[in-house]
């Protein structure tokens, strides 16, 4: 039997009614002759609540126990989904990560998948089970402890299962009907894309377009998993949603495909560090060890042998970053005069594979922001994206202005 992976995000399983609705969708695919692997998220809001409880209990928590707590939301929806399918006379069984077992490394709270043995689930399919409902986002470490894959990790679970089982497709059901040129909540001119290249999706996902977890797209690209993003609230058709696919399949020739943003950024500046070989390693080594996701980095020009170093990271990692840097200072590895955190910044980015062949995109972006009176604090570029850090209060304005400037509402 061909295998199909169907992933339902938090809003698609937020209530018992919605679980029923999702289960009906699964039933339709089973009737077509598929063996279906359903990956579920926790009910929407659940994981945030669990994370909140952990933070309230312990500021610098033990990540093993964080995982024990936050993985539990998916256990509930997996069991409920299996029960709902059984009520519809569809033979279904739920699986927690450790039961599969979905093997990960030991990087608690952001573990990487190492292996998904298919024998257990395949044996059940052979016995007549039609649907394996798997709790997304979780796995088991070599030490036998529960791990989680990072926020949004059930997308990655879904793609990894699609790769492991050679699934025909991996359908990601969410609360939007596809991937848009930007967040439709910020501008109603946002347009749904029929197709988007893996690489663009990767940038949009990592830049905060919350549709898919970055790692899931990396994995899909590496294993050539056909990924479809679609809404669980609309009628299904074969053309529904957005197909995430190889660049070669895309005909559109525009410099920018989408505007992404990330609201919860912070800019941290180490004031006056010694400008000497190894200083960057001395700063970013401890940050990496502390699990800080450093994004943009700027080193100023040195004056009298000293310089400022600025970097950006997620705002909720500021306390952890400060702790790591102060520890490095205390141990004598780095010496800075002050550490200043600006927690009121956001990142806005223009993304497009067309940038490779068209010049002037950065100039147009900066001109657009300047026309709106938006001050740029940090700039970073890559082959297919240009990102700026700006005051958070101008984020919406910047996204709207850029969407207009690059005429993204036009098909
Ligand atoms: N429930 C987890 C989260 O909210 C994983 C997921 O839904 O993808 O991050
Ligand atoms: Mg998600």
C-alpha cells in the first residue's frame, strides 16, 4: 500500500470537533487505499501553557524535565485522534515517540532525529491497521529519556516519517490555506503562492514565517519529500494549498517571492572588547554552548585596539546569553565594558531565488524603508535574502511597504 503522511497542527486539533473533522479527512485518504501516518501537534496553546509552567517553576531549568513536561500535549491529541478514528471504524493506533521508537540525539529541547525504524509500524499496517497516529515533536534519546525537537517540531516529525516510509506525499494541515507572500494578518494584499522552492521556503521558515519549522524544510529538501501545506478548514482538492518543491519546477521570475518577519528579536551589544585574534570565538563559543541561536553579527571597526560586537538572538534567550557572557567575562576569556540588550527590535526580510540574477533589490528595499522613515539598525544579506533589524513598532509598516514595493500582490 502507498503511504501518505498527514500532519495536523495545533489549531486543526484544538477541540474534539476539530479532531473529528481532521479524522474525516484521514478517512477520505484511507478510502483511496493509502496506509496513513498521522502526525499530531498538541492542541493549540497547550505547548505554550506547558512551557510557561516550566519557566515559572525553574528559570534555568533542566532541559530533560522541560522535555518531559512539554512533550505531553501531543500524547493527548494522539490518543484522542486514534479513538476518533476507531469510532469511525477506521483501524487506528496511537504511538508516542519512544514507542516507534523515534530515536534522537541527547540535545534536549532541540533534539535531532537520528533514526526512525519502520518495522513496528509496518508490521501493524501488515496486520490491517490503516492509520498510525504518531505524537509529533517528541522522541527518545540514547539514554532513554524523552526529547523534543524544538518548537514547531511536529512538522519535522512529519517530514522525517515521510522520508523513512517513502511516503508519496507529506501533507501539512494548518490554519492557513498555503504559503503566502507575507503574513495575511499584516496585509490583506498577501497572496497565496501555488509553488515555492525549498530554498525560499527555508528562508521564509527560518525568518519567522511560522508556517513550517525550518528543519522540516531542510529535511524535505534533502530527501526530496513532496510537501504540501494546506488548510484543514477548507474543502480539499488536489490543487489545494502550496506545493514546496525543487527550484527547477518554478517558472516565476521575480526578484522577491515573499516578505518574512520575526517579531521577537533582541539586539545585544558587547561594548569595548579587545580587538584580537580569537575574540569572536571567545564570545560566540560560550553562546553556542549555552544554546543561543545567534543570527546576525556585526563587528565594528576597532579604535585603539578595542571594538564593539553586536549580535541578534531570540528575545527569550537574552537572560541565558547574558549569563553565558558574564560567566566568560568572570573566567577571564573575554573582557567587555558593558553588555547592552535592546529587546524592542524585529527582523524584516525580503526573500527570493530571483535575487541571484537581479540586482538592485537591496537598494530598493532600503529606499522603501527610508521613505517610510524607518531606521535600519542591522543589515544582513545572503544570496537569496536581505534582512534588516528595526524597531519592533515599525514592523507591520515595513512589511506592508515592502510588499507593495515589490508588487507581491500581483500574480
Ligand atoms: N506542539 C509543539 C509546539 O507548539 C510542536 C508543534 O506543534 O509542532 O511547538
Ligand atoms: Mg506549527
